[in-house]
C-alpha cells in the first residue's frame, strides 16, 4: 500500500472489485473525510477527468431535446452506450487514463473482432456481458452526485431524469458541444446504433479527456466552474476555489507538478523541504491552508492509533488459542515500556521529550512527523510483524503531534467540533483524553491508551458495522473470556480528492510537467 506514502491511494479500477485495506477499524477516519468533503466539494476520488462533466451535461441536454423519454431505463441505456463508446474511443487512441471501461474496450478491440464493433449488448442495463458491472456505469458510480453538487445538473420536474442546471449545465453542454464540433453527429449516431467502425473510433479521438483545446471556450468553461467564476458562488464553491488555489500555490513553489504527498505535507508544515515558508497570497488562502492542516493532523492521529492496533494484533498472534484481554494489554504495555530509550515518568514528560520541529520536512530531521510516520507506515505493513521498538514510533509521533496541536494557532474544533463526539473520534476527543491522563504513570497511560482507545474501540466499531451494515470487520474476536486474532491490517491514510483535483488542473491546462502554465500563472496571480 505504499509508493510514496499517499501516491498509492488514488484511482479505482472500474472493471473489477478490489479488496481494500483500511476499513477504518477504529472509526477515526470519518473526521478526516468530513473535512476534505467540505474543502473540495464537487470533486470526488472517483471523478477522474473533468471532461466527463461536459460530456454528461451535453448528453442530458441532447437526451431531453431528442428523446424526452422519462423512463429511467431509457436514460440508463443512453448513458451506458455513451460511456462504452467513450471507452472504445479512448482505448483506440491510447495513452488515456481515468476512462471507465477501458479494460473491456481493450478486449473488445482485439483484431479478431472485425472492423465494426457492436457494443449494444455490453451497454444494455443488466447485461451479463457488461462493459462495467455498475448498473449506472461511471455516471452512477462516480459522476452523478458531483454533477448535482457542483450545479451542472438539476432535478427534473415530475421525473428522475437529470436536466442541465440553469446557470452551469447549459453552459457546460454548449462548451462540450463546441469542442466536439462536427464529431457530435457521428458520436450520437454510434450511440443510437450501438455500433461503431474502427475508422470512426479513430476519427472521434478528439473527444477524449486529454484533448480539451488549450485556447477554447470549453477549457475556460471548466475553469470558471471549478473556480466559482461561472455565476454560482456558494460557500461550497468558494471552498473548492480556495483549495484549488492552494494547489496552484504549491505547484508554483515546487516549480513542477506536485504529488499528493507534496501537497499534503506542504499544507501541513507550511514550509517546503528546502525550508522556505509556503508563499500564500492573502489571508483567505492562509486560513484555508490551516483547514488542510487540521485534516492532515487528524489523519496522522488515526495512523498512530492504527499502528498501535497493528502492534497489539501482532502480539495477540503469538497466542493462537487466545488470551485474556487483560493479559494482552499487559503484554503490550510491558514490551513497550522495555523498548523505551527514555525514563519519562508520565505522558507529559514523554511528550516534552519529543518537541515538534519548526519544519518537519527537512531531509535530515528524524524527530518530526514526516520521518516518524514514514517509518511507522513501513514498520506496520499488514504482511510484516510490528516489534515493540516499531510501535514506539506511534507513541513518539503521537507526542510530536500533541505538541504541534498545543502550539498551533488553529483550534481543531473549528473543523471537527460539530461532529458527534460519541460516534466520531478525532483530534478533539483524543486531545481531551491525552490532556486528562498526561500525569498518569507512563505504564498506566500506555495501558489505558491501548485498551480504551484502540482495542475496545475497535470492538465497538466492529459491532456497529455488523449491526447496522451487516459487515463483519472484526480483526480480533472475543470468546469465553479470551481474545483471538482473526486478521491484521495496517495504518491507512484517507484519500482527500487531491489526485483528481490535480488531474483536473492538468486537463484544463493550468498545470503541465514544468509547473504552472501561462493560464495557471494568471489564475495564481503570478507574473
């Protein structure tokens, strides 16, 4: 689950189910998800290319004008055929990412299948020979909710078929149609017929996601929608604009395309790896950066706890027949105490031994959050064994994070305070715990932390998921006074929509391989 920390957490495979790590075993990721949903509304982790927004707007308007059939199955068939055709065009062209159904398209375009491709059966709702298993394709699985949220789609009157939104929908549809130019007629004809020749696929290559013309109304339209300059400027739209402006600022400072990892840590540290302060124009972006700081701090917190859970499960794994919970807590605590390289009497003293550095991104720093989390993730992989010295990294990271939050001008409750503290555990609830027990002896503190905040919380979360969702997610089981290992899992970060957001900025020519483009510099206020 690692490339460069968060680089491995990105895009879905549309054509098959994948087993996922990180089932939120402690119920602590909800706070992080709640924050990034508010910071980047209208974009999700599965909306992979911005041109789909224009495509669906154009499809909805075209369907309304040419058909008007309010039967949902008719609209479903129309959308699925359009998506299957889009996948065939992208696969024929090559070098396109983020297009739904390309694995199916690759198989379908085998030379043995002839010069004309019949895709009607694969696009038919409920067909066993599907191009995508999801009933409503990529539209239903990913894009529909965001099209409504961003304002491109609106609810129809008296039916469930979407219609273009008054301010954004028609504008996006017209911009996409202009980009299609004379390709609209053959594209629609292929959708109606459910067939397309290989020659026509090559002709349609200009409609793929990477082919948005750099100097076009279509590009400008998407930019205006994303940056809330298209006639709608709700609070959510302003938040999205500010977050995207932060991405441009990080790109400018890096002088090249930032990774998800770069963005997360630059916004958290407020510096770059060369110890230059992050340059942000204006108080609004500075305030938005602090909101992303809370997001990252909350993610670091649950990584600490999930690291301790992995350690506890590895200790439990030494006893196939199971042991009592009290013995497990005792074993974990005793081993951690023995692995310490300090003599702190309590959590307060331990925390004071691990101050937060001014810039945790400096390459030679081994005391800050970047180094500690990197080592913790490496030592707590699901396929390895976490030793006591490895688990101490979680405690050290927790101590540094505690110090960081205490000295920060930003109160995490500004972002997390409205969440139900009985159901959602976050920086707010856990800082209260840390402060309340910082004078307990270090052994008592560690034992309480592992028992209350890790083991019992996991059992509580697992019970709720089983009761309300029917999902059995327990990593350890209790039976006749004993706990036994069932499965292991390691710490996993949440995925804050930054990957698709960066791709959108590339799609509309604000970022390229050299950093900010002329369009991007203009939008970022650069000369």
